[in-house]
C-alpha cells in the first residue's frame, strides 16, 4: 500500500493495529524549538530516530539528551536513536530550531530496558555494485548489535550509492512464518530523494511470474508491505533513502525468501550475503 505524502500533524501514519501491517507502527513528529511531544503505544516497542534536528528523550524518568545531529536532510550526518520499551510513556523535547523525528514500532508484549544508539554505534553495511545497479549502504540503528536488547523490532536507514539503481533485489519476501525458509515480518518504508524532486518506483509482486503492482514513490512517500516480493528503484540522476521498519511475528531475526525466478542472482551481487546476515 502506498500512502502519499501529507501533513500528518504528528498523528501516526501507521497506527497500532493497522489492517495492512499490524506488526508495525510509524509516526513522523515535527516540532520547533521548545515544543514537547508525548506518546505511549500499548503493545508496541518503539524507536525514536530524528531525521533532522535534535531532541531530548525521556522514557519513564530515564533521560537521553541531545539525540540526533543532522541538519538539512537525512544525508547530512549519521543517524542516532533511542529504544523505548513496550507501552512506555515517552516525552520528546525539541532542542534544535526544528526537528522531524521518525518513531518506528513493532508489536511486542514484553517490557525491556530503554537505551540509546549514538552515531558510533551504528552498524554499517555496504553491498552491491555500480555494474549491477544495486550499490547501496544500510545503516542499522536497531540491528545485529542490539539483538539481545530488543524484542521484535528492526530499524535501518537505506541509501542508494550513486544516482539511480535498484534496491531490495534480488526480489524477496517475508510474509509467512515457515522456518527455516522464511519469517513473517511486516515492513514499512518512508522514502526521501536528493534532490527532493526525484522519484522512484516500488514494485509489489504477489506471486512469482505473475504481474503485480507498482507505485510511484516521491519524497515523503510511505509504503506498507504486507505480502509479496518488493524491489524498488530510483530514477537515474537521483539519490534515494528509505527509513525501514521491520516487525517480526515470532522472532526478531529476519529470514528472507528470494523469488525463485531471480534467486540465482544472489551469487552475482557483491556482498549481498553479508547484508542478509545483518538482519538479526
């Protein structure tokens, strides 16, 4: 499902109990200096990631000051985040001139401990190649390094390297719990482009070798992936970023099932096996 950019007025774009991606939660909160925003999501653990600007975060009396160091856009510095336990009361205070802050969530019933992830704790993966038009970086905010501290939530930022190309290829899906071959992980994206008038395409193919759907994605588009194979691409001459939320049904580690028609290309794209191994 494609949700076109709109002013959500700090109301969740993907709320708890979504009919499309019930394992996910997603909000974009925009504030100016001195503004305060509070939230509490029962049954969901969350992660606060400033896209731009800086916030102080308080979670049930535990403080994490000056989170976020990016200025103009998501290309301007490294990401930072704070993990908030399931159902916790969270207070965000804007300490920069303004901020746009992502709040990602996954359904989870246990209560863990809050913690922060600073720029030096990000887990970086780079894979693909210019020749295969698959060159990209992944910056894991809640990734393998945080595995024992998080319930079901995976949070990453994905960047194309260079202008143009494909992401999420070879096509894969993760909509059915059938270990060891695949896990059920709902997925939500929010896209940005540089320059911001760039755009791209999100494919969603429900069955192998059967025509699927395609969505024209622009700066600020949100995509909810409920099922099917889902590669995406950016137009030549533009860079693409997408904020990625994965929520697992039965476990945190992601097991992708590659589309049979294209699965052999796992062997042709440099570094892709290392990329797969990091979604733990």
